[in-house]
C-alpha cells in the first residue's frame, strides 16, 4: 500500500499542470467559469487527499484507507473526465481546447498504467472516469467523427484495461517472489545461526571431553610408566605393559578425533621446512616390518633412486598419512604382501603408493571411505577396530599438500592408495623436531610443580625424582607465585586448570613481576590436559617456554626440561 500511495502523489503535479495549461492557452476558464472552477476545486480536493495520504496513510486502517484512496482518485479523475467531455461538447473535435484536453487525458490514462499497477480497482475507476463520459458523448453525437472517436476510445480503453491486468499480475508476482525470497533468506540465516551454534557447542564439548579424558588417562599412563621404571616380577611387568599399551591405543583414538576436528575446521597449517625424507621412510619401514613378520606377509618396499635424501615440506604430516595408509594395509591383510612405492614424477612431485593384497573394498564403498566415520563394512571393521577417521584426515591433508588421495581396489584381491605431492629437494640441514632434540637436561634441577590433581602430582614427582631433580609441589597458581617469591627455581612446571588461579595466569603474573623487579627469568613449562586447537599458541603467547599435552611420555617431559634447562655448553632449540 505504501508503494501505491507514493505512486499516487506524482499525480498531483500532472493535474495542476492541466489546469494551468487550460487557463493559459484556452478560453475554457473564461467561457465556462463555473464548470472550470468547479472541476478545479474538486481536483484540488483530490490532490489534498493524495498529499494527506502520503503523510498519514501509513497510520490509517484498512477500510478508511481504502475509502481515502478511492476518494483521492475519484476527486481527480471524475473532474478530468468531465472537462474532457465538456471540451468536446462546447468546442468540438477541431478545436485547440479539445486537442489540449485529449492529449492530457489520453496521456494521463496511459501513464496511469504504471501508477496503478499495484491496485487494479483504482486503475479501472480512473480509466473509466477519464474516458467513458467523452466516449458516450462521441457515440451520442454519431457521424463519422463521433463514431470513429467512440470506437477509438473504446479500443484504447480495452487495451489499457488488459495491459493493466497484466501489469498488476506481474507486479503481484514480483511481490510474491520477493516475499518468498526473503522468507528463504530468513530461513537460511536461521539455519546458518543454528549450525554455527551447534558447531560452537560441538567444539566446546570436544574441548571439555578432551580435557576430562586426558587428565585420568595421564594418571593411568603416567603411573604405568612409573611402575615400569621400577623393579617388577616378570608377570606383573607384562600386565602393566598391557595397561600401558591399551592406554596408548586409547590416546591414539582421542588424538585422531581431535585431529579430525582441527582438519575439518580448516585450521591445520602445513609446514614447509627441510626434513629427512629418506630417513623418515626408513623409520616407517622399520615400524611396519615387525607387523608384517608377525602376520606372515611380505613387505614390498621400493624407493626410487631419484627420491631425494631431504625434501621441503611437512614431514610430520606426510608420515602421518603414510602411517595411516600402511596401518590400514596391514590391518586388512592376512596373506600376500603390503608395500610402499615412492617414485619421482615430473617436476618436484613424488608419487607415493601403498598397496596390499588384503580384503579389498567394494566399488560402491570406495568413495564413502574418505568420509568421516565411514567404514566399508561395519562388521569387518569391528573385527579389525578403528574409528573411520584415518582416511578422512589423510585425504584432507593430501589435499592441503596440493594432491589427491585416490584408491583402486578389488574385493578379495587387495587395494592401492596413491597420491602425488610436490616435495622439492632440499640441500639444507633438516630442522630438528622436538623428538630429535632429546638432549639431556641439567642434573639436579630445582623445580616448582603447580598441580592440583593428586595422581598427576605423583606421576610428575616420580618421573622427576628418578632423574635426581628436586621438586616442590604446590596446588594452585597463588601458591606457585608465593613459592617463586620465596625460593629460586630452575624451572616452573605448571598445570593450567587449578582452583583459585590457573597456571597461565600465574606465569603471566610472574613474568610481570620479573620485569618490574628486574629479576632473572625463570623458564616455565605447561603440563596441561588442554590440547585443543590454539591451546599451544595461547600458552606460548602468555610467556610460557614449553608446552606438553597430557598424557605425555617420560621422555617428552625430560626433552621439554632439556629445552629450558640444558647443561652448560649444550645447544638447545
Ligand atoms: P579406520 O581404519 O579407523 O576404520 P579409515 O578412515 O582409515 O578408518 O578407513 C575407513 C574404512 O576404509 C575402513 O574401516 C575400511 O572399511 C576401509 N579401508 C581402508 N583401507 C583399507 C584397505 N587397505 N583394505 C581394505 N579396506 C580398507
């Protein structure tokens, strides 16, 4: 309706112009003042209603608004039609006065097509009031001119009305389309908001679950390591090793789920650094070989001579992909052979292919297995174990490296997984990874451990005491700051989530005090169950020097200590 009202307002200057033109160029107003001024007054009323509609129309309700619209149109169209009729009656077809009014009336009637497109009944009223009186007069007068005029006007009338109906329909359709479009957009927005909320909830849930699972797992794995490090009867040792092995498997599953959530969120950034490619492949071979021997199949391992010793890329992720493919190959094969082929392709690319002679994958499942949580055969996979995430992660990582992971397989014959990625040769020395940097830490370190979980405390104290370090244990960040004020320490080992004050806040406070009081910087290592995306960066940005996600191996703890407290003269990374 607002649209119709604003279109009506434009009529105001059209009608005002007719009245002015009539006074200026014709004798109408002088010859027939009562008709002229009567019509002019009527039209002025109509124009006033149009202006009123423009300003107050939005506040008027349905029936009243409808009446005002009809009045606005009636009060202008009826006198216009009457002037047109009178010009014909008083002056005849040949006179200028009639010509002027005909131009304006016919023009006005045609132009109103657009103005009244939103409301068909207003158009009918308007066109009828303008043209029908003169048409009737033409008919009544008869003769060639009268009849021709009447027929012409009738044709025009029919034409305008059919066009009006068509325009009105198009207008309504447009409105409808726009409304549907808007509704669809609103729906999409709602769905998007819901999906985003679900995603936030999922991430939060994952972070919490990860933290809650990691803490007790750290206890299990840590205590198993502590017990294994001591004297044990052979049978007990085997049992504890079984506990340790099972918890390692559990940790792998948990890490796979977390890794997938990172890859899925598109938050994995690949490194481009030199790494020892051939050595990495050899280490893989040594990992797979015992499994092959155990299950009684051959290991076909071919690495082209053209494959460089060192390459530039993300060695850790490449190893992860190959380990996953080889792990599957071993898992789903009972006889025959499992193999890896590495061949040089044109340019910097290497093609890596993992083959097996195992159970194979049905053709209709070959794409499905790259989806998260998908397994070709639920019963078979249950027998073999697995989360169904490995291939989804590997395929995404390969894509990030610019390649594509493909499979060709035949049931009962075996499978072949293959991908080609750019791995340019590097002449630089490889950057040592944290695993390689397992340098010795200085002996007899004075360490401050802030940890509220009793089991985690025992694990850390036992592992550290075994290396001859002195550990002071406190239960939260506030106590840690107090202890740091009291004594000198070589390093701080901090849990993050603790009552009263967390580890990160405590480290921040200590860094601020060191700065203020110009004191020696005490290195800090975070030992935390927060292992989600961005946690490491958050801690390192907060002034921490090392980060270990629970559960960790004893060696990782010693390596982290070596990094921040190396013996004199030993280079650290
Ligand atoms: P998981 O092995 O943990 O179940 P993956 O994503 O690595 O998860 O593999 C998904 C599924 O693809 C497996 O469960 C299995 O059905 C199928 N699959 C993968 N590799 C092989 C293979 N080499 N031979 C037969 N089936 C395989």
